[in-house]
C-alpha cells in the first residue's frame, strides 16, 4: 500500500472548526483503549490553536489526520506535549512520530530552558519519546504544579494516583532535560577538542624535530663560518 503524504503544521485560528472533531476522537480512542485520559474541551483546543501552541496534521486529500498541543507548568519550567491523537484511518504509518517531532521542536523553540515531560500508558508514545531523547523518570521529577495534576481528575485511574500520593500511577513518566542533554552533547566535543589539540601538538613536535635533524649540519656550518 502506498504511504500517504501528511502535512504537519502549526495550528492557527483557521483550524478552530476541527476542535470538536479532535475532542470527540480523543474521547472515543480513550474509551476504546479502556485507559484514562485528561478530558479537554473544544474551547481549550481552540485556545491552544490561537496561541500557536498546537500542531495539526492533514492527509494529502485534506482530511484531518492528527493533533497535539503544548502545555506549560510551574511558570514555564516544565512543558508537556499533550493530547497526541492520530485519526484511526492514518495510524501505524509514522504520523505520530512526525507530529511529536514537530511539537517537540516547537516546544524547544518556544521554551528552550524548559524540561519537557509526558505521562503515558502507550507503548507507541514511549518509543517516540525515547527517540526524541526523553528518559523514564519517577513522578518526583515532574512538575509539582497542582494545576497539572488536577488534569488527571477526569482519568479513570485518578483514585490510584491519589492513593499513592501522586508518587506513582499506571502511566510511565518520561522527561527530556535540556541541561542534561547539553552536558552529554558538549562533553564529547570538549574531549574531541582536547584530542585534536593533542594530535596537532604531536604532529608539530615531530615536524620540528625532523626539520632540526635536516638543517642542523647546515646551521652548524653557518655558525662555524661566523663565530
Ligand atoms: C498512539 C498513536 C498516537 C500512535 O500513532 P501512529 O501514527 O499509529 O504511530 P506511529 O505510526 O508514528 O508509530 C510510532 C511507533 O509506535 C509503534 N506503535 C504504533 N501504534 C502502536 C500500538 N498500538 N502499540 C504498540 N506500538 C505501536 C509503531 O510501530 C512505531 O514503532 P517503531 O518506531 O518501532 O516503528 C495512535 O494510535 C493514537 O492516536 N491512539 C489513540 C490516542 C493515544 O493513545 N494517544 C497517546 C496518549 S499518551
């Protein structure tokens, strides 16, 4: 089967008409999975579109194909890429990966210092998050902003979360920490720099020794002539 072409773009007010359809699909998918979900209203999704904090995908035929949006917590210290949904017609074709990459890049551009986190029970999302550089963490690493945890109230597993005093639940927590990533990326470069410097220094010392060996007799003769 030919792979469909998708257009993944930052949503705007022009996409408000899709908000209801997206909400319905989110709810239907959660029911089908029998898992919990933080409920969203069409108004909330419209607000995200207006603020430029959402990504929407369409098929080459112009059909709505997927969606995801950004939420910020703890005064922008933590960012979550929430509400990922791919229309059932377009699943298992790599679209969630494209959407997550797009919303991740948007989050990094808007909030370069923020930690990006997610809570999920889905294997697909865990795989995608890992590819983006997220790592599994305990809930203690996530935001302690009450407004975030209040979003779990509409989840069927909320009682479990509360019984565990927000320390654990059925979702796996994953986090992308830009500071840790910066350290792990720059370290090898620094090491490479050191190595490069050492190699160059060794080459220079060898060339100098060879030149001295070659020209030493001449230098000695010139010296003998004048001194
Ligand atoms: C989860 C969801 C977004 C995946 O969308 P998708 O476009 O089918 O995902 P992709 O094709 O990009 O697949 C990404 C990876 O996950 C795997 N995957 C996809 N669906 C999967 C599933 N149901 N179970 C296990 N793995 C799955 C793919 O094989 C792929 O893995 P690979 O990199 O090893 O090839 C989609 O099924 C969906 O909208 N589900 C309902 C809403 C939902 O669960 N949202 C997530 C809330 S946290």
